[in-house]
C-alpha cells in the first residue's frame, strides 16, 4: 500500500553519503587558539554537481559549505548553523546550512542574464563580483521552541573568507582567522578550509597576560597563512599530518573528528504541507498536462510529483 504524501517522510532518491572525518577540531596548548580543519572530500563533488552551475558559482558554494561545516561543528546542542547572503549581483541569494550532526545542504539563486554578462567580461570573477552589495547573515537555530540567534552585516571583502572574517569582527566582536577554498581537481570538486578562533583559554590552560595572548595568536595566524589549497584538498594527506605540519611546535592537540553528510531534509510530507497552503485555483494552474504538480527542492534539485486530484488546497 502506497504511503500517503502527508505521511511520507522518507529521504528522496539522493546520495546517502557520510564522510567520517570531515571536520577535525584542535587546540594549541597554552595558547588562546582553537580551530577546525574542514575537508569535504568526495561529499563536495556529490553536493555541488547536483546543480548545473558555472564553475565560479560552484567554487563559491563549496566555500560556503566548508564555512557552515566548520561553524556547526562547534554547536553544543541539537540545531543548525546557516549562512545566508543576499546581494544585488548575479548571485542574488546564497544559502548553506549544516546541522550539529554534520548534515550539509545549499542552494544558489542567480540572475542568468546578469551572470552571463559578468562571465563574458570576467571569466574568473571574485566572490564579491558575483554577490555585489548586500548583506551576510549567520543564524543559529535550536529548533521551533527556541529563539534563533542571528547576526547580520554588510558584504565586505573580495572573497567569502574575508566576508566571514568581517562578520565575526563586526557582529560578534570575535577574532577569527579563516581560509576557505574550493576547486575542481582530478578527483572531482573538493572543498575545505581552516578556521582559527581566539579565546580566553583552551584545554584547561589559562593564558596569563595580554602580550602572551597576542604573540600566540599572531604566531598561529602566521603559521596558518602557509596553508595551501593543494594541501587542504588533497584526499591522500591525513588531517592530523597537515595540522602537525602547521602547528607541531605550538602544543597541538587534535580532538575527535566530526562526520559530514549529504543532508537535504526535504520530503514529500514537507512539500505537500506547502501545497495545502495554496488556494485550489492556484493548484489548478500548477498542474501539468499529465495531471501532476511538480515541485523541485532547491537544495537537492530533486523533483517531487503529486497527482493534482490527491492534493487539497486551502479554502478561501
């Protein structure tokens, strides 16, 4: 017996992929520094290639996924961390989010004419040229019964790394160092990054003295600046080996890795609830020649088909 749409919460026909060591947390003993190394591995290719986007947009989306993966891995509760950017450029909206369990998803909304014009003039545009002027928001969502925490700043900087750094300096007044990258490699699309945070102390050690803190933070950021995209995206280079190369003289302590996964949360039940909110007349207009209503999830690009005769709209 077929499950009614309003009860069907099964995953659609999308990849069931988990990367066990997608995020590697660490801290530097005796220093005000903690961080996360993010490497999406094959998950980047699986997520990004479900959308037919030009390479510059794919690179931007990959960096956004790496950013929310890093931030969500620090959550101490069930919830999600989301990034939303709205601008007046060819990319009018970018959304990426990650749950505390590492479930990732994204979508990008573009103005096709504006994008084609930009790419004809500048084949390799910066993130800022794609986004234009607008705002960047980061949101922590702990569920329906709690109030969301959201910070919003203007778009500032040429790439997503500098935009996120500006956010933390402006909205959170929190010192962060970020490096994000996404490239098409011989193995497919890969994305990742490194995030450092300056804190009061870590690993049970309190660092005494502002000068010591300043020097430790400066040293960590200088060492992090030697990181290359090739190292971040190299599937054969173990995260612990990469972190050792960067910070082995700074009291490096590597914590338990966190998994990342293909994480669209769409279902027929969710979408049929949306359809129930439309008037009957609008549902009739949505119906195709074969009597079906087709809804496409913007995150996973999966088409859901609903027989019009089985969908009841709201009454006027």
